[in-house]
């Protein structure tokens, strides 16, 4: 399994909303400009993230998108599953069910253990963790912003993700 741009851009989009949405919803157009991703592509991703319950939308002149859950309640694994679907590394344990060679396969355990480790790692990292890792703004040559909502007091940095 290879993580696609869907997971990477979707995670960056949600982090951008967290960092720039302190005063209300963030417009996709602004996220696209900051992240260097097309508006059309982000619109597809935001619909799926909205369906998964991570993002809510507001219409109107001050409309846009904002997080619907605290940063600490959204893991990277949650985002990847919402945007990628099946996270199986190999097809022998994927959506199609077990492979007919499962009983005699000597390598199946390796692939299952690797998938488990990947899932555990992605699930162990929350968006609050990612934001908190960016609080050393002095080292990055930027100034800290206000604490981010739902981040447990973590501050964002004024630079792109």
C-alpha cells in the first residue's frame, strides 16, 4: 500500500484549517494557495473529510471550512482511512477477503505484522501532536501564533505546512 496525495494533502489541509482557522472558517481557495494544491482537488477531499465528521462547512460571505472535532481527537490514521479506505499492505487480507493460499503462506505473518505496525503508528499520532511539534518557532525562524483551539494549548507557527 502506498499512501497517495489524498492522504498527504488531506492531512495538510486539516492542519492548515487548524493553523489559520482561529478566527472562523477557512476558504478552500486560501488553503490551496498556501499549500500549492488545486482548489478542485481540495474540494473533493474536503467533502470526504466532511462525510467522515472531521470538517464542517459554513456558507455565506464569511463561510468556509473548519474542524468539527478537537485536534487531539483526530489521528493521522483516521484521516488516511477516511481518504484511502483499505489500508492493507497486501491483497491477502484486504477487502476481498483472505487469499486461498493463507493456510500455507509462509510470508503472510510478515505482511500482517507490518500492516499492524503501520496502523498503530498512524493511529498514535494526533493532529495536536503534529501541531505541538511545530511550537519551536524560534528554531524555524518564525513567530508563534496564538494557541490553537482543541490542541491543548499548542501554538502554531506562521509558516506553511
